[in-house]
C-alpha cells in the first residue's frame, strides 16, 4: 500500500512539471522564431529595418545610424552567411545591465564565407505588448 502511494506521488510529481516544461519550450520556440526573423534582416543587410524591429531596450541603447555603421563594420568582412544552427537556448529573467524581464539567450553556431566558425548570441526579450523582439546581438 505504501509502495503504491509513493509510486502515485512520484508519477504526480513527474507530470506536474510537464506544463512548466511545455511553457518554457513554447516560450523558447517563439523567441527563436523572432531571433531568426531578425537575423534574416541582418543577413540581407536591412540594418535600419533590423533596428526598427528590435526591442525598445536595443533602440534606446543605439541610434539607427550608429547601429547601421557598427553592424556593417562587423558583418561585411565576414561575407555571406553559409550556415547557422542553434547551439543553446536559455530562458532568463535577469541579465547584467538590463531590467528584469523575460529573455531567451540563444547561441548559434554560424559559418560565413570568410569566417568558418563563429558564435552569434541573440537575446530576444518579451515586450510589454507580448511580442518577442531582439534586445541584444553579439558575434565572436
């Protein structure tokens, strides 16, 4: 009888975590979709449009002309995109230098014509309107 109770408690405990996992998974999928759409703008050299589609946090940190100049300086020498695949996705509620909120830090293993192995880090955040937008981009 005790074994049965323990087994039922364990099963209940295991299944109680599924909705939270599914929720994180759905959140990460939506953030990934936003990141990929935004990266497509950058890949196609639509830099000002990528700035317009970014999160307010991003837009408050850099003017459109500054963004265009800095991203051109970084991306042009790399050449065209060859491949990109997700390396990691981590949900966060706090990031250094940013207000608390919902973030997903996504790392991509990326290959360009002139740089075969790069890591792009894209950080979408949930806006107050419920839409995921990129709040940060870093490439190394």
